[in-house]
């Protein structure tokens, strides 16, 4: 029982290696697949063979998953069959994913289900799901190929991940980038003072900025990402702020970039606090870092306002930088 409660409170996030039985414990996160596979293994090891690991196909629609409503409508669909793992004992569904859909909602939406083993949560699950979709397309007479419907499904999954990254503060809303933000991104980077201490370069044109944002995959891969910052009162876009995951270093950093006319109004600190709170409280991250050029006291001042701790100076590409950090035990 303690194990199931612990697993349920872990954030929903894709694991680096779903085939690693201890991935959920090592990374302190998981999906419906990895969380329930772990619990099934623990139950088997302790002699509770009555606990079953299930693979179900359910109707994913706009009522239970609001984020996908517009995508389904765009493609003329009322729902799309989606795969989900959960546990069952004596016919009762046990879902420790930690997502909003209740077990009763899941039961009502189930189209079919089978019992599987923990080592079937990867290739077997995908194959079973695709086989079901192929039959569903024929039965429903829908004008899509299997690859096309799978792409629509991927579009839905990405939108769910993006929706989970949205944040709000007293004055601001923060949302994931869209391709149509390319013009804003180009204009933001077109100010030499904005880029001065970032180490970045301007995009070749608006189309290049839009292409970069279209391919930006931090939200669906890591459940984090830079977010467009919007002033609630006017709807004006102020710039961006948010977390970024660096796989090579296995670390998360906080970053922010605002149009110069919005400097000095506390927006960077306010948005960064929201992003870091999301990182520590929702994603249960252990550590978030911040980097700034030594010539950029404004960014360093934001680090201090956030309660971050100075770690060390360092040199990169001939430039002098400072490194700050905050760990989860420290409250912001």
C-alpha cells in the first residue's frame, strides 16, 4: 500500500528507459506503463499474484481530456482509441498514474482490455494499440490510413503534454510556444541589448524562428520548456520564461528573456518563481540552476530574488559566467 501511494504521487513524466524496471524509482517519475509495471513486479515478488497488470484501450475524447478536443474536431473525430495501463484485483480497477481521469471514467470509456506482463509495456503495447486502430479504422469507415491516425494520436499526446506545462500568476499567464510565435521570437531577439549577454544569435528570419518553435520538443519529452509570458490585463506578450532540460548534463535551468520595454517591472522574477515552483512541487525536481554573464547584474539580481544560491564562477567560450542553484528542500 505504501508503495502504491508513493508511486501515485510521483509526477507523470516519460522515463528515459522504459525497459529499466527501476526507472520509476531512479528518476522519481513515470507513466501509466512504467508506474504500474513496477507495482506489478513488487506485488509478484511479495506473493500477491491476484494483482493483474492490464492494457486497456479507451475512448480519448474532449470530455475527459479537454486538451485534445480541438484536435479531434479539426480531424472530424469524436474520439480516438488510446492505450492505457492500470492494475486490476478482483475486477476492481486500480489506477496509480496520478492523472485527472478517475477509475470510473476509465471504466466507462473502455473499449477492450487484456492482461499483460511488465515486459510487454513497450513494443508489445505499441503493436497491440496499432492493431486495434487498424481494425477500428475499417469498422468505422474512417478516411485515414493507420499512419495518419497514429500521427493524429501523436498530435493529441503532444497537446496534452503542452497543456500540463501551462502556468499562471497574479499578473501573468504562461503557455508553451506555438509556431505562430515566430514573429514575436524574431522581434525579441532583434534587439541587441536583449541578446547581449545570452550567447545566442538572431534567427535568419521569421520563418527560421517559426521552424525552431515548431520542432521544439521539451514539453512532450521532459514536461518542461520555455513558456510565452503574457500580461493578463492587456493580453500583451512580454517575452518568455521557463525551465529547460539539458540531457547531456542531466540538469534543469531557469531562463527568461523579455522585451526591453518590460524590464524592471518584476515580470522576470514573477514568471521565474512560477516556473521553479512547478519544477519543485509538480515535477519533484531536486535541483534547478541558473547561469548568467558576470556583466549582467539584472539577471543575477533575479537569481537572488528567487532565493538561489551562488555556486561558482566559470569561463565558457572566453566569457565569464556565474552559476547559481536552488535545491528542492529550499522553499521559494
